[in-house]
C-alpha cells in the first residue's frame, strides 16, 4: 500500500497508524445510496479533482448540473458516504439512443483522492453492477486511459475484460491519447 505525502504529518509513526485506522474504518463504514441532485456540488468537486489528474477523462471541467443530468441515466446514479461526507460517485450513461443498444451503458466511477485505496471504488462498482442489472442493462463498458492502472484494476476485479486499445482516439492538451476499452457482460440480464 502506498502512503500519499499529504497523509503524513510531522509525526510519521502516528500518521501511519491513523491512516491504517482510517482505512479499516472507512472500508467498513461506507454507505452507498442513490445520488440526489443536492449532492451535485460534492460530486462535482470529486469529478473536477479526477479531471485535474489528466488520466480520468477527456473532459476539461465538470459541466453544470443540468448538462450532467441530461447525459446520465436517471436510474443508476450512486454516491458513497463515509465519515458523513460524500467520498465517491458512480453513474451510467447510455451509449446510444438506438433501441438495439438499450441495455448497454458506459460506466463512470470517481473517488475522492483522500479515500483512494480504501475500497470505496469497489463498493460503488459492485452496487452499480447490481443496479444496472436491476434496470435491464446487459453490457457495461468503460473507456479508460491505459495510464490509469487503478481504474483498470478496479474494472477487471469486477468482471470487466479488456477488449482492446483505441489508439489516438482523442486529443488532450493537443496530445493524442489512447483509451483501453473494457466491457462486462451480465450473466443474468439479456441471456434469453
């Protein structure tokens, strides 16, 4: 496990103890619930922090609520709460408006940088998969920058497989970037 520099204080020994205590406490006390509109500012803060890494999305900034709301499914939006604060979110977007792809959606999962490596993303993903299947989604897909190894590992852990690399699919800061394409096919929805 890597300890991030911002988590170390002058008393490194105490800080490490506090970190491990926080990690074990957080993993056991994360609450996953539906994302209400009133959570948007916290969700947007986490989204903007992910955008700032330059390895989460091609987006340059989080949009206004109305734009985000229109581009994401209404039925699969989740937030993770730990220590009485929103520490992560997950949502689905339809990949197409054609009826043949009605059960295919793209995954977004973002975790507050102070809570990465504590199981928050895994809990969000597991609940998102359950909710997606409850709502008739048979395929989940994700486009992830290959440099974002933590996100790829999270998806693989939850039954996604890498189906390929889309080379130079888009530009960020005038530099062509690749994305890994991952998908997860449900074993209970769309099997008839």
